[in-house]
C-alpha cells in the first residue's frame, strides 16, 4: 500500500472490507438461519457485493495495480455463486415430442384486489400460458376467476386456504394425476402441494411450494418507508423481521425436504421460495436437484419485480433423471409482482 495515493489507500481499505463481507456471504448457505438469523440477511446483498467486487477488479486493472489480485481471488472463489446470479449463455435445444414443458408462476390472485390498473390480467395471463403450452403449470397465489381459461389442461389439483381471503396453490397437468396432497407448514398461511402424474410408463412427482414472505414489496412508497426507517435508526427492526422470516422458511424447507425424500419417483419442485439462490433455504431444498436456470438460463434470471435489483426468488428444480434443455424467465410480462418461469426437460434412460 506504500506506493498508493491516499485516495487509493482509502479505496483499497473499502476493498478489503468488502472482501471480508463477501467471504462471510459465501459461508451463509451453510449457516442455519435458526442460529444465525441476523447474519443470514446478508444473503440478500451478496449479488450486489459480487457486482462491486467486479467494479473493484476493473478499477485496479485499469491502473495495472497488483491490488487487482484481491478482488480477482474473491471472484474466483465465488464462481459458483456468480453462476447462480448471472448466466452468460443460454442453451439451444431441438423441440421433441418426448420433452416435458413446465411453467411456474405466482399470479398474485390475478389482480383480484386491483394492485394494478390493468383490468384484463386474468385474460392476459391465460393467453400467455397458452402461447407457451406447458405440460405442467404450477401457480402460487391462485384465485378462481372466470377469465382464466385452463380448459386445455385435462387434470388439475387446487387447494384453497384462508378465511377472509381465499388463496390457493394450483397444479394443472396434461397428464393423469394419480395422487395428490398438501404439505402443511405449521402456524402459516403458506404451504406446499404435490401431485403424482402418469406420463406413459413413467410416474413423476411435482411439488408446488410457496414459502414464508419476507414482506419486501416493489412499490416505491414501501422502499421509501424502509429508507426512512434507516434514517431514523430503525433498520434493526427491519433486519430482525427478515431474520425471523428466514427462520420460518428454514422450518418450512425442512418439512418439504423430508417429504421429498419419501418420493419413489423422479421429482420436480416449482414455486416461490421468497429467498435468494445464496441462502441456506435454497441449498436445503435444492439438494441434489438441478436448478433449471443455472443449467440452461441466461442473464440475471430475474423473477420478482423489485426496482433496480434483479431478484431471483422463483425456481424450478429438476431431478437428475431429466436433462434441462431450456429455461427462460419473462420480465416483460407485468401482470403480477412475479414473472413466470418456464423450462423444457428431456427424460433420460435413467427415468423410472
């Protein structure tokens, strides 16, 4: 540091501080929120820390300074995390009749309470789903509305909950459903549902999950409230709220994971996790499954309409008996606060 200007010394100190926080962030997927609830909140900021590390790398590289090694090593250590955050290329595929097309979508009750000024949300969502023609469609925050046409699915499983406000988990299938059920999350309005579908000689289990919300909304007014909380030194309250939600999510993820291990069939898990791909909850639910975005996606894979931040909190995980041929998210579809995600899976010879 002796050959650095005072300004660069200050920048390098910031670089060191960021390096420490980033390395801590790398460890967080292995630290249970029940034990490290406040620390687990850092997972929300890990993508931003990775981006800033890239900026530091560029900054030192332009000046040909050896300090570039610090950010370089950090980025190299976090290469697997970068792949969860951003994919540089997508997979090309040839559409075959044996492919299995799966879509997941949190539809926010089809705008039942008019969060959006659009009056045609159910029709637009219905038309979009038809255009992609999935074989299996998992919907979170489903509500029975006449304008959503799902008649082209021969089979369905819909489970509604709630007293004053009815919300549902729904799975629609072109294949016969031979078994279905609910996974109850204690003391929560959230849950998971599953179906077993018969596809020719094979049986596949499909889960549709909706984990506890951390209650961060994309509206500007809500963001301003959070900023005001920070200005008034109330940020601790917000972090504790998120930390508590992460602990609840961990318990829900453990219940779901235990149920998944009982399946005798290849598994697909879809849904709204309300957490990032850098979290303990993500690591627990994914297990040995494939993250369809990580295999065949491109770009940031944004699934939630959070301003200025590419939040990816909706997922499709697939058993390794499938080859993930294609994945796409649709941030241009703004009929909900979430974006639909779609994947194409090819069965392999390993499938039962």
